[in-house]
C-alpha cells in the first residue's frame, strides 16, 4: 500500500540520515550561490543528477514493478525537472511531466475531464485548484501527513472538500531592476500607489490573470485590498504603465532580470534565485499590504495511474521532498512544519498580509467573473 511504502522510507534510520545529510549539502550549495561571482550553483541540473544517484542507492522500492505517472507541473521549470529526476529514483515509477501555468493547467484538466490523461497536478496557486475541486475535476484524498502541515495548508484541504492540499505559501510583491532604474533615472517604488507614477510608463509587466495564477492572485488581492470599484480604477491607471501581459507568471520576472522591463508584479519567492544567478533584481511587499498564494497539489479525478499518484502525493508532503524546492530556486514557505527552511524564504510574520479570502476567490464562477471583467475593463484599453 502507498502508506506502507511511505512509512518504510521514513523509518529506515540509515537511509534517512544519508538523505538528510545530502539534502543539507544541497541547501548549503544553494545558499553559497548568492556570491556575485557564481551563477546558480555550477549547474542546478548537475546537482539534480547527483541527488538522484544517492536516492537511487537508498530507495526502499527500487525493485518495485515499473509504473508510470503523468504530472501536470505548475511550478518553475527547475523544480519540475528535479521532480522528474528524483521521484523515479525513489520509487521506480516513470514520470512524465507537462509544465503549464496555473490557468492553462486548469483549462487542460477541464478539457480532458471525460478522458483524463493527467494523474496529479503539482503546484500553482491554490485558487484554480479550488475551482477544479468545485468543478468535480479532482479526487478526494486524505494524507496521513495532514497533521504535520501548517494551518494554511490544511485550510486548503478543508476548503476543497479534501480534493487539494497546500504545498507552499508565497507572498505577492513587486520586483525591480536596480540597474535599469538607475540608468533611466527612475525612482525606486515602495507601494502599489507608486506604480501609477507617470515616469513608469511602459516600464511595468504583469502576467495575464486568465493564464497566470500569480496575476490572478494580484487581481484578487487588489480587489480585496481596495474594494472592487477602486481596484478597477487603479488597474485602468496602471494599464497606462504596462509594457505587456505575458501568459506565464515567471515571464515578467525574467523580463526584469534581463533588463527588458524595469518593474514586475509577481511572487517574491522567485527573487533570491534571480539574484543568485547574478541579476541586479530586488523585490519587496507593498506598504499597503499584499496577498499570498497557497501553492497546492491535487489528484485528478479518474487518474489513469491512481496508486502512483497517491505515492507521489505522500512523497511531496515529506520534509525531505519539500527541501528540494530550495535547490530549484523555489523560496516559498513549505507546508510541512518539520521542513528545514532556507534562510532566504520570506518571513511572513514581517509581511503585511491581507486576510485573503481563498474560498471566495477560488470559486470557479468568481474566478471566471473577475477574469472576464479584467479582459473587458482593462486589457481592452488603449495604452
């Protein structure tokens, strides 16, 4: 059974010690990569391969009958790649990964509901996972690890009716390129209000909320922070300063890193990785307050490889698996309370977080309504 495999892995002390030691090395290399004369480690992918080799040697299920697992992955590409390398070494299960932004992932799962091809949806903002649960696209599953999770992760489970669980928490914020601001003699922003300054015209990017979970979180955050009428007025003014709305939530951050844009809106957990790669990027949470994503995981209803999906679900909630996120430049707050946290993970106690209504803004109808209004009221405006 799935639970037996998970318990065996967690109770073999020698394997656990070696695994913990190696994961500690991963974290230290990731931390040392902050030095300006280094890119993100010598190669993140070579680190992935080394991790896979050790895990293979100590896997309690290396001789298990070969199976297959189809994962819809809505986290950054390095994290998806790491999963594809390590999980087969742990379990003997072949992994096929398809990376999609959160909105695109929801659309795909919905389109395939009559004949599901995906087994499990990993990561991405929690709102679309809640929408998928409401649309009966995901399966009920209760992990024995639920008691080990932070309250916000368990709240995602409860609000979804047991169809989704929290993996990580990531605050929304604003990025800027220090060199671009200096070169163009632009002021450094500190708030949502600052982004409306006329000198930022054509300098800001945010993803499209119809395809990006980060952008939808920004949209829902502004509505809750300002009130809906004022939020639409704010976004109409902000639109004048936008240079584009790419489909992926990562794309605006990459644009700022490369100097193609001065400012971007997104999840600040991506900033340390960009800085470690040598880019002159900074991020902050706005003075007025901000929202946060609860990155989530859901098993697809009718999953063709259900038992493999359950095994992955259990593995993904362990402290050991959650530590891999840091090597993959994912500096969100992990959901398992026992996970050793990288020092670059934001301290949410120091951030002015709004009381984000995940239940309301995760409803399929509300999500559709807000996105359509954004299309009609904002995207259609001339610049």
